[in-house]
């Protein structure tokens, strides 16, 4: 048995040794293979990173080209505006330093000088300016209501609707549209009446008189839907029924905005406007009336009369010139309005732009 088994044991031992050596060689080969695979994976990762970097650089180069093109368009487009905007910025900076006094005098004008004629208004403003300067209140030397509160585009619209172009009439237009109290216009020549009708026609203006039997019903329906109302030919006293409207006695109840008109609570539309006119050339209103309304003197001025007479003469003798002038006024007004809208849009986009503006 020993003779048979012993050679086999030796052969087994030799085979096991050979297997171990072979396995060791296999392990070494596998380790080399893994090292090669790891190296290949590393190279592939580097290749992918290089390709990603290349694509990123391409995208960045393309974006830079697009930004350059947009920058060129933006620069060329705004080049013409640079000088005007710089002058405007300087002017605004100067006006800002005088803002306190100018706004203070403008508020005083709205509150106090509406009932006076142009000469008295100028004298009053000159005295106010001197007094402000004595008190070291910053104010413009040529401070005026139209200079502070008037928009050229808006004034041009008013002129198109029939408001005379003289400075007193422009001031009157500001008093009508800016005052907190409803305007009562002294209008013997019917200028304010015609202007208000032309201005508010698009808003479905209702025209009433205090002698109308159903004027309160018309007023009530206009307050509900927000239509403007013009009361013509009032005297030196006002109907007590108008008291809540004149005082804007608006209150809120259950989430509704109401005003009491007579014995009825009426829904109040914030778009409602109220105008009053009188043809009396020199009315005498008691203080209790004056504190409820803004009294505005629309009595025609010499300059306003000259403009109107010239317009009538041209309209009669050269209707073609008058028609051309009307077209030109409308065109200028539209262009100014469009310019203002575009400028506001550009500045708003520049202000609200997030990130790089050239990416927009």
C-alpha cells in the first residue's frame, strides 16, 4: 500500500505546488490587468473632463460672441441717449436739491391761489419764493406750479382737448387734476366747460344742472359705475345734498366702499370724478363753500384770448394750415408719449435685470 500511496502523495504535492505557483502567477497577472484597467478608467475620466472643458470653452466662447453682439447693439442703440440722459441726470440732481421748497410752494399754490388771476398769482409766488429764501429753504428762483407738477405730454393732451396754451390755463389744468378737493371753476367764457367735456368724453361724462329734477339720480348712478360728472351753471350756493360728495365722506362697511347720498348708501367707485362750473364772472362764495372745493379762476387772459383769436382767424382764412397744425400737434404728442414710454421701459429693464444684462 505504501508503495502505491507514497508516489501518489508526492505527485499530489508536486501538483499542489505547481497549482499554487500557477495561482500566484494568475494573481500577479490579474493585478497587472486591474492596474491597466484602472489606468484606462483614469485616462477615460481625464478624456471626458477634457471634452467637458472643451465644450464649456466652446459654449463660453459662443456666449461671449453673443454678448459682444448684444453689447454692440446696446451701445449703439443707447449712444444717442447718453448725452440727453446725462443732461437729464444733472438737471434732476439740481432739482432734487431744491425739491423741498418747490414742492412746498406747489402745495401752497394748489391750496390757495386758484381763485386769483394770473397777475396776482405771479405776485403771490414771488413773495413766497423770497420768504423761503430768507428762511434758507432751498427753492428755485423761477419756481412755478407748471414747472414742478406739469408733464409736457399731459399738457399737450390738454391743449388738444381745448385748454388754452397760456401759462395761467396750464396752471388751472394742474389745479383741476392734482387737487384733493373737487374743482369749482369760474368759467364765464365756457373754456373750462368745453375742455372738461372733451377730456372726459372717453370716460362717459355725465353733464347735469342743479335745476334738473333727477340730477341726484344721475349723480348716484355715476358714483356707482365711476363715470365723471360735470355740474354746470351753479350759483353762489350749493345744494346741501352735495355735501357728502364735496367732502368725499367715503366709509367702508362689510368690505364695501360707500358714500351716503341723501338717505341711501351708495357704492363708491374710486374712478368717479366731480367737476363744477359757474358762468358768473365774479361770484362771492362763502368760506364754508371755499373749504369744500378748489375754486379755480378760468376767466380768459389776454394771452389766452390772443391764442384763441389767432386760431379762429387761421381756421377761417387758412383751414389747411389749421388742419396741418392739428396733425402736427397730435403727431408730436404721440411721439413724446412713445418716447417717454420707451425710456421708462428701458430704464425699468436696466433696473430689474438680474445677472448679466447682456444675457437678456
